[in-house]
C-alpha cells in the first residue's frame, strides 16, 4: 500500500514536470527552421524559465515531503540487537538496551531515543501496529516508558494545544472576513467562526484550570 501510494505521488510529480518542461526544451533544442512547427512562442503557453524552474522545484519538494517518511518507515528494520532506520546521511541504529525514553506509545507518532539518536515510528504504516507496540514493550527497558501520570499529562497538553490552535485560527479567519467581507453572507460566516473561536477558547480555559 505504501509503495503504491509513493509510486503514484512520484509518477504524478514527474508527469506534471514533463508536461510543463518538455515543450519548452523541445522548442529550445529544435533547429530555427523547425521551431514554427513546434510552437509559435519561445516558451509554450506563455511560460517563463523562472516559472518552470520554480514549479519543478516545488513539485520535487512536495513529492519528497509526502513520500520520504513512509519510505523510511517501510525500510525500518527490527533485529535482535535493536532498531535500524534509514537517515538522510547515514543509517540510525538504536540498541534495545541503550533506549532511554519512548514517547507517545499510544499515538501514531512513536519517538524512541537513546543518548544520541532519535528514531520515529508510525504504527499505522506497519502491517500489525499492536504487534509493533508489543515488541517495544518486550524488548525495551521498562524504565524507558512513561508512567500513567506522564501519559495523561501528555494527552492533556496535546488537547490544550489543539484547542488553542482552533480558537486562534477561527478568530483570525473571522477577523479577516469582517475586514474584507461586504455581504450579509460573509458577515454571517464571520459571526459563526467568531462564536466557534470563543467556544474553543472557553474550553481551553477550562482545561487549563483543571490541569
């Protein structure tokens, strides 16, 4: 599944780059007497080379961002010695006995650390996520796992941050709509968003008081 999605994303990026770049290259490399047959303009569809380069770079960066993490997860290996994970410059290796801390074991972004190295695991990209978590509990030192109180505090902190982002985002959008909107509909939408932002802010305050 991961490889199929990765191939589709990379294929789409390459197709988009080709459809934008190849016509321009074809015109540039064509003999002058044949250019009129290729196109009537130096760069087809009024493109400039700056636009072409920026769009190609954007497609490469976007495809890399979307596919890098899944590929790293697929290539991660679990051995009797520890966890091996590919890195940009070199492979990361964490030995089971050297693990000092394991964070977010109940979420989809597990973080494992020793004194120098950090490895991140996304259980949903593995065939059997429960088996992955069980493997960690069996092999890693018990002292590496957070206590129930620490896990509870992490959950509260995550929820608090989420409520704060939602309140700030809704309020900011409502202010933007009030500033530039000129219709009754935009005013109504802005009012609803402002109300939602206030509601989320109140929940944030209550959670902060009971923390």
